[in-house]
C-alpha cells in the first residue's frame, strides 16, 4: 500500500524504451533530501549509455524530498519490460510500477515495499534481505534466487515475495530465509539448493521441487511434474496450514534431499497427484499436523 501522506514522486515514461534502462539509482534512498532539480538530473543508463532521468521520464513531486527515505513514494506511470533494477538495494519507502518491468526487481533489497501492477522478468527479489515485493502479474525465472554459480544460501535471505500470477523455473533457488508465495503455477526445480525459508506454490509446478534442498519448506498445492527418489515419504495429512494459509485437502509430506543429507520438508497435494503418489500409501499412516 502506498502511503498518501508521504512525499510522492511520479515518473511518467515519455516513450516506449527500445533498450534496457537501468534504474538502480532511482530509489527512496537515493532521492532522500534532494531537490527536484537534482532528482531530474540523476544519472541512469540507457542501453549502457549514461543519460539523465529526465530524458526518459517526466517527473513531478515536492520541491525537496524528505531526508527519511521511509517517507518517500515513487510511482512509475507506464511500465516497460526494459525497466531493470527497480528498487535495487532499497532500505525503506515505497515503489509502485503501473505496468510491466524488466529484470532484477528488488535485487539486494533490504526493506520497504515494491508493487508492480503488471508482469516482471527474471530474478525478481534475487538476493533480497528484507522488505516486501508484490507482483500482480507473472514473473520469469529465478524468483527470490541466488545468481548462477553461487553457493546454496546465497539467494533470498529474508523478506516476502507475493506473485499473483505464474512464475518460471527455479523459484527460490539457493534461498536461505523468507517467504515466497506464488498464487498460480511455477516451472521446474522449485526450491533447488534452498537451505531455509518457505515457498508456497498454490497451483502446479514442474519437475523435481527441492532438488539439493538442505532445509526449509515447500508446498505444492496442485499437480507436480515429478518427485526425486531421494525424497522419503513421512505421512499423509488430512489438511495443512502454512504461514496462515490453509489447504483443506490431503497432502503427502516428504523429507529430502537425502543425497545431501537434507532435512527439508516437501508437501505435495495428494488429491491432485493420486496416480503419482498412490504407491507411497502403504508406507505411511495418516495423522494431522499444523506447520
């Protein structure tokens, strides 16, 4: 929610970008204490070339920004999938994008809130340490993840990400702490290499959630493409409750990934995967649990 009593700066996109626009310097932290003329002169990158913020956006707002970034709202009117690094390392305040955005929304974010009223590309919330990101459309790959080649635990370390649409592959890869909720479906390798935190996929996911998982929780609310043989079944539950979200149907609980002596928890809807999960029934007895 945008706080209306705070100082609000509105950025109107002048033309549809044809190259990537790097907005890492346009955050409440960077605007704090600046005159509006200084804000218009902020340096950004347009396809790797330095330019002024006012060359890309019309900018309106108070003549001087508050010194406290928590009192600053930034509203981007007219989004584009070329707008990258929105909310980079922000510590407080609010950013709203009324449209689509590009890669690396909330990258290394530490606090505050980002709302996107559209779709986002890859690496939303990658390596974030706090705050909230809410995407009202779909997102690309590696939501809340680490970067390619980094060790497990180098992904999302705290905070909350909510996606109201679908997500691509490798949701939460390398995640250490925090909460990711995807209201729709996700691709392959949900929670790969995660060492903590919670991932909730309310609908379907692809192959092998929890690959290389050391700890944490993964919930798959509907169909799963396949489960690794290195996950061991524990129980069949009549219902589950995770982070206040209730699923009133049967779930199977698995532990894994045993290949790396992991003790992660994987909850998979039994109701939606009976053909895949039926042979586990002989190994378990039913009992109730609240996570």
